C-alpha cells in the first residue's frame, strides 16, 4: 500500500489524477487530497504520505513553502511537482528540496505514471532498508548481551589472550583504554555489609534481569554481565587513567540514585561497589577492588578511592614499571622482562645511589617473586633449600653492575621457565593431536573431537594448533586426507567411491571438488596420470 497525497487548488486536476492512479494501481494506493497550502501541511502531519504530488501555486502558503514544512516532519516523503509554472527559480528550489520529478501542466498521463512508478520503487527500497535495519537491530539486541557477558567472564576468569579483549572492544564499540568496575549486589534487605536471602533473590532476579539491565544502561554507558549468584558485574569504559574528585562524587550520587530507583521498581535492595579507574586488561583487579569496597563498609554505594583499599606509593615510584615487569614474567615474555628489569634497576640506582642495602632488599624481593611466579606457572619442583646462597650472594655484592647482572639473570631464568613449560605443553598437545588425526582421518573427524582428546578447549586448541603446524585444523586434516588419497590412487585398484570413504569423505562429489582444489586435477585424472598432474 502506497499513501499518496494530492495538493492542488483545482478540483478537476485532483479528480483527474485520482482517477488515473486508481485505474492504474487500484487497491495498491490510498489517496488523500487538500486544496490549500495550510490544509496540505496539516494533512501531511496526519496522513504521513509516501508520495506527495504538489502544485506550486495554491491559496495561502505556496507549494514550495508547504514542501519545506512537510519535509521537517517527514524526511522520507517523495515529492512530485505538477505545475503550470515552468519558472527556473521554482525548478531550482524544487531540486534543492529533493523533488523527484517536475511536470508542467497540462500533464501527460504517461509522464505522471512513470514518475509514480519511480517513486514507488524508491518507497519499496526505503521500506526494505528500514526492515533490514530493524532486523539487524533485533539481532544485535539478542547478540550484544551475550557479547557483554562474554567479556565480563573473560575478564573475571582470566581465560583470554590479549587479542580476545581487542576483539570484544571492536565488536562492542569500546573506544576507551580505561574503565572501572561496579559490583551490583542485591538481596531482600541489607544487614551490616551483606545482603540477606542471596539465593532467593538470585532466583527472583531471573524475571527482573532485563529490566535491571536496562535501568543500569539508562544511568551508565556500560557493559553489563549476566547474573552471578546475587551479583551483576558492570564494566564502565572511561576516557582517562584516573578520576577527579568532582567526577567521583557525581559518580557516587548517580550510583545511589540508580540503587534507589531499582529498589523502588523491583522491590529488591541493592548495594554497589565501585573500583578505581584502571587499564582494561586489569579489570580483574578492579573487580576485586569493587568487591572489597562493599566488604569494609556498610554504605549503599562504596568507592575504592574513599576507602583504605590497596597500597599507596611514594611520589614518583615507578608503579607501572613494577607491574609491567611481573606481567611480562607471568606471560613468559623473556626479552620484555629483561628490558624492564634493567630499567627498574637503573631507576633504583639513579634515584637512590647511596641506598645499597635498600637496593639489595628490593633486588632480592623481586627475584623471589619472579621465581614464585615461575613455580606457580612454570611447573617447576620447589625445593626448600634451593635459595640458600641468595642472601649471601647479595650481601657480598658491593658493585651495582654485578648486582644488576644477578637480578636480570634471575628474572630471565624465571621468565624462561614459564615460557618453556608453556611451549612444552603446547608442543605435546600439538604432537598428540597430530597422532590422533593420522590414526583417525578416515572417520568423520572434527575439531571438537580432537580438542576433547587432547583435553583442552576447542578455542585454545585451534590457536596453538595453528601456531604449532602453520595450518588451521581443517587445512591440516584435508592435506592428510588428500595425500593418502593420492597414494591410494597411484598404488591400488580401489574404486573412486572406496577411496573416497577410506580417506574420510562421505560425499564423492565433495571429495572430487576438494581433491581438484588442492591438487589441480580430479581424482580420475590423477589416477590416469599415475600421480602426475598436468
């Protein structure tokens, strides 16, 4: 159905155009008309036409001005001008307003119908676009909560690679590199620093979650996780590495308003813990801060910056350098850890050149903590007496250069142990997977089955298999099957169908296409050439 509005002060013109439209298009069109500029504008607001056939000269407000007014409330209406005035100024203004066709009176029926058909195609195209946009929006409304929950779980469980967080940022449109966490905890009532009936409230929350999620997003531009026990974890992207006092005060008031609003709307009590601003990849620490803030206070809203949480450092202490050092050790990034260790040691000697004992203690502290990470992550066997010479060695070092070498060496060894264990583990997984594929390529094999066999998640297996072989799982399996097929084609008399099944293909046509794609000839051509492709 196309809604067409006629605007002309001549009744005979309206009747003629209406007759032509109804005869040509029948029930496809709904036609309304008006004879003055004012009535046209009022009709357009009520009728919301898809197409408007306008005269230029009408009583009161002229056609050009009427179109300008109509365009303010209906951006999609398609104008067709039909006028006895063939003036250049009118035509130029009509073009500026996006008029589809300028038809001079007396009108030609064919020209009018062609203009209407063109307009109808544009209407159809715009409707299809709007429909597709709504479909995409509908799908996003389903997918986005899943992505947001996925990001929250990745952060809390720390089961991600750096590129995973970047992928989530891109998919969710997060531009900022910093954020803070909010831990939204709920229950029937608050007693001290905890909420009563956590289990019952979490069951109750299932029916209210969508409403609570929408309420949180009304107050904050944020990422909202799913229900976890009686908690909802919220990540709020932030544009700066720290928050000023004024902004923090406003944030707390906003969170208090949100808690009050949700309690009133859902008859559930809420408390909200808020972390400091941190880098995105440190959001697990931020979650810990938000949770601890609720533990050590009884307020409805608690911000980590207002409470004695965490460690303060002296002015100009290189906190980030320290954190980067142990992140590099933990990640098995040997060269990076070595470079940061050198930089940190140089900072100590440059800043405190006369504090030999303090530097000795810090070197020992950091070396022991790097080794702790290696024992924890590197699969090493801890021996109680393995460090019995550390203190003696440190105390006998009077020169900073020798102490620096000892310190960097300990950091390097710890980091290398973590890296070696991970590489060893990855190599074992890849080797076991290769053996399994070679033994089972003739079956309906898939990535999930092989990852289950080597006992790692499909995602992680896919990543380390590609790193270890240079091919993804499908490419590797296909190459194994094709090589075996070439061997059978060259050295046996099995039929094509038998060979197809023997190398793991259930569909001979698919086997033939895959073989030609990889070898350059069909299986039959290959057999006739006895292994030599043309």
